[in-house]
């Protein structure tokens, strides 16, 4: 399974401002996760949501994924807002992981299925 990474660029200046993509979830490798990261000065501008919406649409409409997931630390309220704005629904909080996966404990796990 591979990651589908896209650069996010400002249309007006072509400046690279971050990434957005789809790829295997770090814990559940059989599930595809949407992810994004923008330079600090572009956070809160709506660009992450716009990029994530486009990637989710591609995942459902072009490559016909049955489900897209996301995880987010509950204190990262801007990211929670983006994920919920995509229509993703909270399922549960990740817990019980040890070793290399311990850092995922406490993160909210969200899912979204395509609309029929």
C-alpha cells in the first residue's frame, strides 16, 4: 500500500504551503487515512479543509474507496473542526497500544463512507 501525497500551493503565487494526501493508517494498515499539514502561517485559512475535501472526493469518486478514516488529538481543535467539517464521524478514542504505536493512544478515530 502506498501513500498518495500532494503538494498544496497557493494559486496566486505558486508558493508551496503544505501537503495533503491519502495513505495507510499508522495503526490499521488496511484502512486509508486522509492527512494534511500546512505551514504555520497558513493554518486557519481554510486551505487545509479545501485540500482535504478535494482529496476525499478523489478517494471516493475516482479510486472508489469504501471508507476514509482520520485520527486527531482531541486538543487539536482546528483539525477536529476540519475532520468533522468533512462529514467524518467520531467512532472512539484509540487506546491500549504499546511500543512503536504508543503515541497513538488518546487520539480520536473518525470514519467517513461515501454518500450513496
